[in-house]
C-alpha cells in the first residue's frame, strides 16, 4: 500500500474516531479537574517551558535504547554471551523512556483533531503494543530457558515501534503537528506598513489585517493597540476569532492556547512557540505595523 493510501485509510477509520471521541475529552477533563496544578502539569508535558514540544525529545530514549538492545541481542544470538547484561539494561532503560514518551505524547494528542487525531491514536497504540512486548521480554530474560523467546519478543517490539515511529514522522512532517505554524515562506514587511484606519478598531476588539503577505492580529485593549502574528503557532488557528482576555492576553479558538499581547509569549499551552510580535504606530489616523 502506498504511503498516501495508508495514511488516508487510517484517517478514515471510524473506530479510531469513536475511540478518540471518548479518550480525548477524558484526558482534558482530568487536567481541568486538577485546577491550576493540572494546567501547569499539562503545559510542562507539552513543552511550553522548552519552546518546542517535549515529546519528540523523549522518544529518542526508548528508540535509542531499544536499537542498542537489538544490536546486543543479535551479538548474543551469534554466541557473544557477554553482551546479555547490556541488552537487558537497554531494554529496561527504554521502558522508562517509553513511559515519559507516552505521557507527553498523550498530552500533545489532546490538541489534535480529525484525521490527525486518528493517526496520532494509531501511533500511540502501536507504541503501547511495542512497550508491552518489551516489558514481557524483560520479565522473560531472567530465565535461561525463556531467554530466546524474550529476545524474539524484543525483535518483534522493535518492528512495531518502528511502524509507530513512521506514523510519528508523518504527524510531524506530513501533518505539521508540533511545528511552529507562524514560520511560513511569506515574507513580512521590512518597514512600517499601513494596515487599518484607527477608527475601525474599537476598544476591547480584535481584527485580522494583512501586512504585505502576512496576516496580523490587531487588538485594542484599554486604549492601547497590540499586534501579533494572526496564525496560532500551535496548529494554525485564527486568533482574531478567539477571546480577548484580561491581563492583555488572547486565546486561540481551536485548542485554547493563550498568548501575551505584549510580547507574544505563551501563557498557556498546548502551544510551545511564541507568536511573532509586531511594532505598532498610528500616523494620520492609520494603524501601521512592522515586525518587532
């Protein structure tokens, strides 16, 4: 099956849609039930503090460890018994890393929708299956009579986790999950450009305007005008259709990311990248902006 057909088939699976409808709100409700602590934990799992998603960095631990285990297991099967302890340790380290990858991945998955959500759920299910195989393998490695079976389960787990990694790559590079959606090929103006008559922007309102090729959010709060990139860095949501909050903040309408109007920094996830900020001035009744 071709790559495009495979992904489209996963996107259209109704049972994945049904499962996502049940699991996604349950996870979000669990975070919300914990109040402010839940929000802090959720943002930490997204990687808001890091400036980009935390999940991809953690996945290097299980994949790297289990790749090492596959090499050492192969050497053991070739008669090099001295590599057995190293292989067992690599499997165990991979399991610890898989737990962290699962928690952060599940958190990121709550900020997806439609076909992207289905592919993400399949990605997670494959990785969960691989983790179960490695856990069983680790338990069986303790006995000499089941060691070859344990190695076989690890090899099978490596194949499953590789399939999961393939879907993970599709989520990032094919569906742009976790990338900064403000980083586009469109060039912002190099100097101030007029975007809107000042009289058309009332207090406590927002507007989407064009600064050359780039859409810009204008927001007027307490008489002051602020400007940020209009496209939410998380998944491209239109900020002007969101909420203008107290504390000089704006909330994306798609997945609830909150940004500071003053500097574009992330106040609440799931976004991890800040919104590019624009300088604002008013001349002859016209609002002008340029990249900060």
